[in-house]
C-alpha cells in the first residue's frame, strides 16, 4: 500500500496501462479484461487488475498533468515493483502529416517543465521511451494494419497556453505533438530502471484547428487501447 494507491503488491500486474481519466480506466477494465478486480479508488483514481488473453494486466488512472502522472507512476514503479507502464491518452498535432484520429508514440519527449530538476542532473535531461515497449507497439500496429507515427513529442505544464503561435517553435524542431504527462513518466522510469511508453490518439490539430467529437474520441481511443493491450501481453 502506498500513499495514493490502496493495494497490496500482489494485486497489481507487472504491466500497467495508464489512461488519464479514471473513468476510462473503468471502461477498459470492464469491457476488455477478464474478471477485473478494483484495487484502488483513493481520490477517485480507479485501478483494476484482470487478464487479457490470459496475461495479467492492470489499468490505473493517472490524472492530468506531470505532477499527477509523476505521483502514480512513481508509486507503481517503486512501491509495487511494476516493470512496464504504457500511457494511453490524447494529444494535439503540430504536423500536417498527422491527422485527427492518428496514433502517435513518443520516442522521446521534450518539456517546458522543471520536473527533471528533482533528479539533480547537471544539464538538460532528454527522457526517451523503452525501445522494447516501442517495438512491441509498432509490431502490434503492423499486425492489424493500423499505422503508428513515432517521433519526438513535447510535454507541457500549461493546457491553456496564452497566445496563438507558441507551438510553432516546437513544430519547427520536428516535434510531432503536445500532451501533458509523458516526460514525468519517462523520467520516473529512467530513475527507477523500468520501462515506459506513451502512445496518444490525436484529438486536436494546431495546424488546421480541427477537433475530434466526443463520439470520435471514444472510437479512436478504443483502437489505440487494443494496440496497447496487445503490446502488453506480447
């Protein structure tokens, strides 16, 4: 049991999928896992463990932003000995080659946060994904003919960023998309010597201004979630 997760070690699988929304964690567990068991509801942040294709998998909500992801992923890695975490969420595209509904995986993530200062590195740390998990997700996509775009993303602290052009400098550097959790997850994984990957469905587009409807988000998210589950049990 940790400060924010009310489970014993044996209740949480070695691989955990982390959507930001705890209700989405509930949806995944109830619709895709066999015999899911609720192990956490502290602060309404639901966590479940069940099996997928006979393999134990846990689903744990992370909340929004780096501080929340930082807390839950840290406790999973260090208090529960979780080996692999796959973030499944949404992102905004900076690229005219990546459309609404496309799936992006973060090979590495830039950030405007000072989260890395906690680790006292004497420079700018560049957190990256686990190649093992990245490879599994890419292979899962190929098997079902679902294209996945892999590249650099940026994790930002502010959702409602003032101004209209702040994202263009990131775009100029080849950054594919923006989200709010991956950098904290990757840094915690690196420090804990564990594996992490962030995969996101594009729900908003900075170039075109397009946005997914709520119905589209549910359908598109389900496609990504299935890829993540298949990667988790490979």
